[in-house]
C-alpha cells in the first residue's frame, strides 16, 4: 500500500520564470528577484528561476521581474511542488521528465519574442495576419486489385 502524500508547501504555488534575453542572464534576474522577493522562495536554474510562495506574493514578484525585459521573460506554472516525492528526481533518479519539455519550449522562445517585439513596433492597431489555409492533399489513385495480384505473383516467382 502506498503511503499517503503530505505536501510540504501547503497553500503555495510554484512558477517557472524563463529568461531568454541578450541583456539579462538567469543570475542577474535572480539577484533582482531576491531584492523584490518579500518572502518568496527563489531558486536560480539554468533557464531562469523557480519561484514558490503564496499566490499573491508570487504574482506580485513575477509582475515586478517581468518589467525588467518583458519580451524576453516568460512564466509558466509548475504542476508539482518542489521536493514532491511523486516527481522529485532524488526519488526517481535522473532528470525530472518535465525538464525535457523545458528544453523544447526554451528553443521556441526566440520566435515568441520576435512576435511580441513586432507587435510592439507596429503598435496596437496592427492587424494579425490570418493563418494560411492548410495545403490540399493530392489524392493518389488506389491500387487496382488485379494489379496487386500481378505484383504478388511476380514476387512469388
């Protein structure tokens, strides 16, 4: 029988803060976040920060740190609290599975940044272009049953 789960950080949320910026490193962002943290637990990571605390404090901190470089700082919720034995790599061994997703997401952030900067450059009136229609698939002729039989007989001989 599995032991009942007892969370360590009851009533808190954890958010990941990704920084993909030419002018700010995760370390610089962490220093600024510590200055404005007001009791929020901050952990520097290779991609940015992991922020844990009561929801209002975390939201306030994230609002503050996003002002440093709004087009290059992104936020996402963490599904499990830090140290949760159901997902912690200390219990499971190896990298936590979610980090592979972070790597993939991190690679596309520059495209999101480019879109945000383009919208800022154009201003509020900018029209978002419509997505092009998906390409029409060309229908291939079906294989005639007699031709299929010929191919089978050719292979057998």
